[in-house]
C-alpha cells in the first residue's frame, strides 16, 4: 500500500522510501521497524534538517560529551562510516542515513548461526583500533596511546604514571617490539577479551 | 447552477456567523461565571475513541508490525489514569546495558578485585566505547527537547511522521477532521482569543482606576479569571485541577515544571498569580503594561535581568508583602517536552523558605503543547495550538514545602523537583535544560574524568593509600557529598594531594552517614 503523501516537511525528515529501507535492511541485517526508529533518531540528531550528520551533531549529545572518549568515538564513527566496501578507511565530514546505520550495524550482537561470525568480530575490533589510531596509518604509537589515556583521566594523573601505564601496555601488546601496535598485534592482545559481549548493543525488536 | 451555488453560499454564511456568534457569547458567559458544560471533555473522549479506531485500521499492512506493537502494549501496563503515562511510551531502540555498566563502574559499585592496570584499562575502554555508541542511538537528554511520540495517530499531519501506512479510510477521517478544525474550530477560537485579549486589557486598565484596594483586588480577580478562561477555551483546553486545598492563597512562591508558554494561562484559570518576566516591546509589552495597572507583576528591564541580585531583591520584596499575589516561577528556565523534569535553577529557592510546588502533565494525544523554541517561532506555535484538537492538562497542587534545617538551595530545589516529578509521573533528571541550546560545560566533563581516575586508583595498583573501608564510604556517598568532595579537589592537584583530600574528607562523610541513618535522609 503506497504511503499517502499528506504532510509538510522537507525531504530529509520524511521516512526513506521503501526500496531504500529494503536495501539498508539487506545490507545491515536490521529489521524494518528498527530502521524506521533509527531514522527517527537520525532526524532528531540532524537538528538543522540537512539530511546528513556532522561531527558536532554527535558531539552535542550530552551523554556523549561527558564520555571521556567521546571525541575519539565520534572520530572513529565518521571514519568507519565513510569507509569503502573494500575496507579502506577515509575520514569523512558528513554521514548520510545509510552510512549511519552501517556503523551501528557493527555493534549488532554476533549471531553464531550466520556465516560471517569472524567478520563481525573483526569489525568490532576495527572500530576500537581506529579509535586509538589517531592518524589512521594502521598503527597505534605510544604518543597516540598517551592521548587516549589522557582523555580518560584528564589532569588527574602525573606524566610518570602515564609513561608507566603506557610501558606496561606496550610490553604486553607490542610483539614485534617496534614501538607501535599493528592491527594484528591488537587483535592478538584482545584474544582473551570477550569482544562480542563488550561491544555488542542489545537492539530491541 | 451558479444561482444554486450563490443560494447555498448565502444560506451557509447566513447561518455561519450567528452560529459562531452564539458560541462566543456562550463561552463568555461560562467563563465569567466559572461554570462548565462538560462539552469539551465529551468531545475529547469521542475523539480519542475515533483515534483508537483509526489506529486499529492501520495495522492491516504488515503482520510483523502489528505483533510488535501489540507486544509493546502488553509489556507496558495500560495506564489507568493519565498520571501513569510517562516516557515509556517512547519507542525504545536499544536496551542501554553498557551505559549502566559504566555508571556502576564510576560509582564504584562493581566487584572489588585488584586486576592489572592494562586489563582494567582495556576493559573500561571497550565499555566506554559501547556506552558512547548507545548514547548516540538513544540518550536521556536530546529526546526531551522534541515532541513526545504518540502511541497512535491523532489525525494531525504534523504527527504523521511515525505512522507510515495510512489507509484510505484514515485519509477520509483526516480530511473530515481537517475541515472541522479549520472551518469551525479555528474561527471560533480566533474570535475568542480576540475577545479574551480585549477583555483582559480593557478591564485591567479600568480596574486600575478603582480607588478602594480590596474592591480592586476582588475585581481584578474576577476579571483575570474570566479572561484566562476565555483564553483557555480559545485553545480548547481541558484542564483538571487536583488537590485544590493546597492552592497558594496569600503570597509566597509557586513553582511548576515548564512545557509551554501557555502554562501560565492554564494555571491562571484557577488562581491569580503575579507574573515574572522580561519587559518586552510591542504587543506583549502592551499586555504587560495593562496587566500591571490592576495588580503588581514583576517585569524586568533587559539590563536588570542580568543582575541576579536585583532580581532576587525585587522578588523578595514582593513575597514579603502579604497583600500581593503569589508569584509563579518556572525554575527549569526553558520549555521541556513534558516527559521529564530537568534541573531546577536554585535562584528562586533562595528567596523564600516556603515553596508551593505545582505539577503539570499534558496529555499530548489531542494536541502537543510543547514549544520547541529552536524549531518554531512563537507565532507558528500559537497557530499550531489553534489548529490542534485540544490541549489537555492535569494540574496537581502539592502541599507547600519548606527548606529543612541546614539544607542548601540546590538540595531544596532538587527535593521539590523530585516531588513534582513524582506527582506528574515524569522522569526526574539532573541534566540542565539549558543543554537545549548550549554544550555540556567543561566542568561536567572534568568531573567524569575525576570519577574515572578514582576508579583506576581503586582497581589497579596505582596507589594503595586508601583503605577498603574508605572505599565503602566513597561508594555509598550521597551525591551532594560527592559534589562537596569534588569542589575541594583542584585541577592542578597531583595524585598525592587528591589522596590527601579524599582521605581527610572521608571521616566527615562517615560521621554524616551515621547521623543520617538516624534522622531523615537528605535526598
């Protein structure tokens, strides 16, 4: 039944067309009603009604602003959202609805009955890795790690303690001892962590 | 054919104007005497029945949606009275588990087992990430600044967004509703509005000339009540007042939660208040001046408004004078969408020790009264109100609350806020309503960092000077104590200084806790 076109409002605040919703559902394995609700959320974040989100739109969410890793999360969000299908990453300035949903799909729980279990886990780890890797060169350096640590504790910690913690972390994770952590080393270090539990969000149906 | 059209048009216009006229006169009569025929309530009930019938019609297209919707309705108990409806009617997307985990971690309520620094950090980083993504999907604050979501469509195109599939039957209903609203309701309402405005200003100016004070007061009261009732009928408001024995009679400060500019109008249908606000120009300024002729209101010049002390003094003078009307204040400072109550600014709680709280809960099914000032101008908002079905509101007068011994204004404000939230069935939030327009303050961010640092010290081998008992006390600290502690901590303090201050603070807290267990809790 075609939707009747009564109603005002610019195109970005109207629901996406049925075929668009179909495509997104197919791509991300979200259900139709979940996509509709995510769209309502997208619209409420897109305060100026432009049809895309910029970094500030996310940074303005108060609960994200007080999150110590808030800025890094937004940055990772926009990098992963702008990624190409072959996995190459590009940090973009704007995200449309389809990209928005795609990033969120990385946080879906892993369904063991489906085939891409391994991909899902890697995707989640990728998100975390990108968060640390500030310059997106594929490696986490000591300096980048210190920046993250700093965001979490602010000025409450001395630089000695910072170095101390960084040393210990790199001692554990940096297998190649080249002063930086690659994605493989990162995944290895996270082997024992239950990534699936920690980085999955419970979506309601 | 042209003749027939002329004839019909002539007949319609012949009946139309007298019809509207009679209704206006009837309303004026009812408002002046304070009676009601109960027509609005009956029409409202009928409309709600129609909406529910209509929403049953829309569930044909998709089987899954119907199951989900009925499932949702079964999960949340159907509210018996309007009081119980609150934000659970928002359509949830996720269950915010990771945000809860972070809350527990920061408040120190997780299991105390010393683990290596690195594993704690890794753990926490991942939790922070997930909590952050959760807040992108769903957060407690931004949702308060946009209109509440409805369970079923109420035949207004402005709320059509959430309801995709509209069948032909519903379309016809919508058209009928549209005609009824725009052709019958709107002209009546506009007339009433004009009449109400005129009566308010003219009578107020006239009353201003009366020399005898008590007669003046009585006349003003009758005039204001009548005008406000005409106004409220001009928006078809259906207001129910509860617990009227708690109404403020002789001065004092009344405090209420803020949803729309019409809050004052609705409250003034039952009681006369002195209004507080900035002096405006133009029409609003004219209204302000006319009102001031009959009674004392507090209008500030723009420059004065910035001087908080001047504001407090004027209000204090007003409150101390028993012949003046009670003041009405909205401590949230901005309009919230009526699913929650946000932080109360402490200013008005410093002036008087007795506060009369009022809780207002709007039922948005017939028309959402929330004014989103970032999206709509005042004029647009008024027009939206005029073309809605009705504005339904429940008002609860709460018993007066006095400041307790040793309670500061912030704690007092919070206590009143809690009472109002409970009475109105609203969610009680500590977030500042100013976040509608502003960003989170750096102080709040620094606070989170401090809390995280405390957690790291507890969980890792970073420092060992704070004992387990101290940890227990830190865990169970009330929010005010935590704020007190954080006030003492300085950004430039190094680790040792922090530990020192925390250790010296804790014995004080420990004492308060044991005292608190014997007396009434502060929170």
